[in-house]
């Protein structure tokens, strides 16, 4: 009984620490980047994404085979579709990545695979929090819609800070359709294999939304 109580306290503190760190990183980042207070601070974006994903996994109680399958699938499919997209323009439209997101493979920053995994995980957690008993296909559609909603705020910021750029500086509707279709497929598998319930992931989704909304307003 005492051990359970101690373990519960440790988990609670770990969760609070993770959410607090995520919110602090994103608020600080928005202030520094938006105010142009530190030169090249935006180049730390890949580290922010890696730390955020690490905190998600640290707080995940079910680190099992299904989580490994989901992680490999989201990373590889997300990165693969981006490679096809940047080299052909057939998936999202005509776009190219800048240098902000770091090391690239096939003209795509490797961290983009991490971003796809992180956003799938976080959006699934948000939907499970409010609609745990929904059919997994409905949850997949709602989660994918959340990802597209977030991307709506990401795109203008991405162009401004050289994450990536669109031909003619126009974001095509094709991009949002492709985001939804790819995300829906990944989330079908995710919701089918695993019930992701994580307050840390919800905190991350909110932090990401606040970060990009703030940079759109500055």
C-alpha cells in the first residue's frame, strides 16, 4: 500500500515536471523567437522536438511492442511521404525545406519523422481524453482533423523562419488534404493498437498550438 502511494506520487511529480518543462520551453521560445532576442535561436527547434518526444515516452506507462510499432510506422511513413513530396510535388504540393530543421536525408530534415510521430501521439491523446469510448475510426478522423488544425497555424510560421517554403509563397489546399489523409491512416493504426492516455501529450499539443498561434500574431 505504501509502495503504491510512493509510486503514485513519483509519477504525478514526473508528469507535472514534464508538462511544466514543455510549457516553459514553448513560451520561452515564442518570446525569444518572436522578439528576435537571440540570434539563430530558431536553430534549436530540433532539440525542442527531441526533448518533447523524450518526455512523452518517459511518461508513457505502456512502453510495449505496440508503442514500438506505432513509433516506427509514424516516423518512417511521415519521413517517407515527405521525401516523396519534396522530390515530386505530388503529395503536399511544391515545397522545399530550408536549413532551420537541421540534417537532411533525401532533401527532408530527419527531425520531420520525429515531428510526425510526436503529433500523431499527442493528437491521439487529446481525442482519447474526451472521447475514449468512440470507435477507433472516429477517433482517427478527429485526431487527424486536430493535426490539420494545428498545421494551419504552423504553415505561415514555417515559411517565415525557413522551416520550409512553398512555391509562390502559396500554401495549397492539397497540403491540408494530404496531411489529413496520411494522419488518418497512421491514427487508424495508432488507435487500433493502443489507448494513448497522457496528460503530458495533451500539454504538448496545447503548448504547440499556443506557440504557433503566438508567432502568427507577432
